[in-house]
C-alpha cells in the first residue's frame, strides 16, 4: 500500500531512537485511512529536513492530549510530595481558574497542584495539568508575579506546546499509534517508558519560540483577567537578580524556564503597548496572608539579599 510505504519512509527518516521501538504503527487496525492521510500530509508539508521535523506539529486529538496529561500527572505524583494545606491549595486553584476563564482555551478543565518543595519552579503537562512549587509562591513578591507564572504555564497548555514537543520528540510512529483513542494503552505505555518525572519533563522541554509565545499569551491573559500584565516581567527580573548573586540557586527553574534580558524586555514592551486598564491588581492582602502561611524556605535566596 502506497500510504503505508510512505509512512514507513517518513518514519525511517524521522523517528528518534528513544528506546521506544516497541511501539509500531498498526494502521489497518488503529486508524482510518483518512486520519492517517491527513496526519501524513501535515507532516510532509512541514518537513524540510530531519532536524526540523515536527517542529510545530501536533497530531494528538484533544481527548488524547488530556489522557496523556492525566497519565503523566499520575506518574509524576508518585515521585513528588503535594502540599496539602487546604487554604493555600484553594487560593492557588482560584487564582488559576480566574486566569483560565480569560485564556484562549477555557473549554477544557485545568488542575493546578502545589508541590511541597523549596525549589523554585512551575511546570505544565499537556491537557491542563499544572504544578507550582511552594518555593515559587514564597519568593513571589506580589500576587501579579505569581499570577504571571501561572498564566505562563496556562499558555503552554493553550498553545498545546506539550503536545507539540511530544510529537517532535517521539515522532510520528508513537503519536499515530495514539490517535483517536483507539489505543488507550498507548498512552499508559508512553508515560511508563518516559521513566518518571525526569523523563517526562525533559520530553516536554520547550523551544525558545514556545517560551516566547507563552510569555506573550500570559501578558494578554493577565491583563484580561484583571492583573497587572507586568507581573511576569517582575518575576523574571527577580529570578535574574537572584541568579546574579547566587548562580545555581535556581538551577531547575533556569533549566526549564530560562529568564533572560530579552524576555524581560519583550514582556515589558508588550505590556506597555496594551491599552491602559484601570484597577488592575498588583497585589492583595489575601496573597500576602497565603504566602505567610507557608513554611520558611531553608535557604531563602531573598533573605540573602538583605544580609548583603
Ligand atoms: Zn515555559
């Protein structure tokens, strides 16, 4: 069959060897020819060389994306400890849902959880599963800064960056096998083979363009939800300052979300260009109260500033 041969050809040239060779395309059983042909044509259109294959392609349906995110979240939550203080959890969830409501993808449910660690970081899994570390809330200077980080993570879900990154990393071989939900075990198998949180997060590593797009979406989202759109800029500035004083203090955050002068300038310029809105929230008593409820950080990078 020509289609089959073509797919094999593309597959040979493009698929990455990620020890996931057990998955095979079973076109006749798991896919209708139309779906396969449509996916293949997207691929052929966007393929200009091995390196750039799948750069901005997502072959996952919304249902598959959510199923994969749910499976990843299960895998990850075996390894992390969640922070359970109900008031803090409720506050973070309400802040997240307020932002989601004004995002460009509010039709799917979002789940946000607080990870019980001093480490400053936040991340998003495909399909609306978000995590923010307790340490990140502690170093946020204002509610708008925290909202900025959460809006940035929401934006990765909005722009389906996780699904695109997976398509890029795993290749068509794996993704085609998952299309249309007729292969529910494929989702579980992928999550299991990525070997826990390290594997999953490195697989979801975003390109610089994806980071730029998420920043831009976050700035708009913040403002539309009633928050100072410079919150994200403020947070990036803080991270850079901490890093200048103590390189390595924020290693994980920098690995996944490297703040740069360029990102600070871009978000600041974008926020300044938006029409002025009165009454935008920068900070709130409730945020300060919630932050005050968190256990002190063992090594607070901000306190070091005061000591110097
Ligand atoms: Zn990001």
